[in-house]
């Protein structure tokens, strides 16, 4: 099993990796399919199913599909150009993707929210269709947005051949479980980060790896800074006020006064995470870590480590992110990182496990202690539902990232006080998460039909 650090951590846009980024990527793939077909299309249609239909408006899924069919992609998204093009498409009723003729697409008519039974492959499904001049279907594809911006077609899903999962061939350390990871680390004498880097070098040169990791952190750090400077009300209609900036100002004012309670460290972790997720909720640029809904946990723990822990240095950032990516890959491979599939335990729980492992690594933990840190963090998110109010990635998502960061740091600290031996292996914890998620009622998995989503007024 191999999932690249650049697949776990992807630069994209808010508010959701599965509901915004994934559908945009799917639309881009469909355009590629249409170009390759050499058929003359005249129009497009799109149908959203399952969680994409139930919470699509709150997650900007409709905007993502429209802009994706116009040729926009998350990695190089230009917000100003996108906004202008969106207005034109709505007004004129057609898209003009590069390499294709003008295609009729009036969102009010051609973008359907089907809130009936979900498609069989995954709760996040969408169908994209191209039609000829008579309106007959000439190309049709089903896509599933399976979390973290990953997308597979219906055929890929049925074949079990997810595009992000590569075979073992050629990778020097092809661990697919935490037990294999620990065995390979013991046999090789390498750290988890060193093994992960060796696997990455099968696909990229050292300079490309280093530059890519540097960009990941640059985008994460810039997102924190924008969030700490942001003000006003988040979009979507809930009237949620940005809080990170005001909290940060108070924390800065209190710094150095020798009056702070010891738990103020938790406030720093929380404000960094909230800054990211407020930016995400506003549709800003974020990094999936491993998803948008959980994007604040890993960068918050990194910023806390860099700014508040003696001896921290950016030179160790690759070790943090490579280790975190290794844990995220194990969770995705053996369970899921999709809130629509397994609840928020799969999003913030996975992010907390990744952050705990990364922090334990840069604080000098051995592979067994790192695996223990990840297990502790994930174990104490088991059963967490995904119940966004009004389908928006705001309540309880923004604060939940702060608590995920706090749990990650606590888990790493606890693991480092031991020698790595512990009762529940990480593999068993991941399996428990998968089973818990499968047993969880669908209304508690990103449909906004249960939990907090219906416990408070949505108007």
C-alpha cells in the first residue's frame, strides 16, 4: 500500500474536501473523458446523490460542480476569476472549458439534487452526463467523492481499484498496517519518516519532495495567519462570527505577564486550529489534513510546536509531515477518512492521530511510541458523529478541530512517557473505528439529519 504525502496533504479550497474539492475534481475528470471521447457534445447535466444532495448547498457542492465543469481545479483555484465565471454561467447558461466547444449548462435546470436513496458505492455520489444536439446522452460517468479530495469512478469503486492506492511493487517499505510498519522499522533501523521518504523517492526526486513539503507547510501557515487576521460573519446563514482573531489578540496581550494559567497552552492550540477552519468555512485556501473538515488539527499542532516548544525547528517539519502522512495513509487504507462514510471520527479523529504521531516523531519518539501516540488520539475520538448544523462546516466543526489538536498533543505527551508498549494496537483501533462507523446510523454521517444538526434551530 502506498499513499503519497502529497495525496494525504493536498492544497485545495474550502469548505469541504469531499463535498467541494472532490466534486470539482470529478468534473475535471469528466471533461478529460469527454475530450478523449472525440464525440461532439452540446450540453451537460449533473445529478448529486446521498450526502452531496443533502448538504451540497451548505458545502458549496453546486458551485464546485459548476466551476469544475468550467475547467477550474482546487490546486490552482483563482477565487476572483471563479466568482466572475460563476456569475456569467448562471446568467448565460453555458460553460466554455478549454479544448471543448461551448456546452449548454444552466445550473437551475441541469444541476439536480436527488435526495432519494444514495448511490450504492458511497454516500457521496454524483453522475455527470454529456448530451448531443438532440439532448441524447453520449457520455455518462458516475463518480464517488470518498473523502480528502479523493475521487473514484463507479467502475473503479466496484473493482476495488481506487486511483490513489498503488501496489507494493517498487516501494522499499510497502507497509499496509501499523504492525508491518513497526516490523519494517525494527528490521531496517529507520524511522517512520525515513521509510516514508524512501517510498516517496520511488515517484519523485529528493528536491521535488522537499519543495512539495515546504509548499504544504507554507499554505498551512498562511492559512493560520489569514484566519487570525480574519473578521466578520462566516457565510451560509448561521450567523457564526469569526472568533480566532479576537482570541489571538487577547492571548498576545496576556503573553509575558506571568499571570496565565497553565492550561493557556490549550487556548493557543485551539486558536490556531479555529483560524484554519474559519478560513475553510469561508471558502479559503486550505490543505487537506487529511480532509478540509479536519484541516485545522495538524497545522495547529505544528504551529504550537514551532512557537511554544523549546528546541523546535522548521528543519524537522518534513519528519512531522511524513510521519503524519504515514498514519493517515494507514487509516484511509484500512478504514476511511470520510465523514459521510464513518462520521467525524474518520475526519478529526484521523487528523488527531496524524498530528499526535507527527509531534511524537519530532519530539524524539521511537516508532513504537509514535504508533502509541496515534492510537491514543484515535481511540478517544471513536464514535464521534458528523452532524454539521445546516450542512455547514462551522458548528461543531470549527471548535472540534481545536479539541482534536489538544487531544493530539496530550496523546503524544502520554505516549512519550512510556516505552511504546500498550494494550490496544493502532491496527485494532482503526478496525474498531471502521466497525463503529459502519454501525452508525446514516443520519449521523454528514447528512445534517441528526445530532446537533437538528438539536438547534437551522434558521
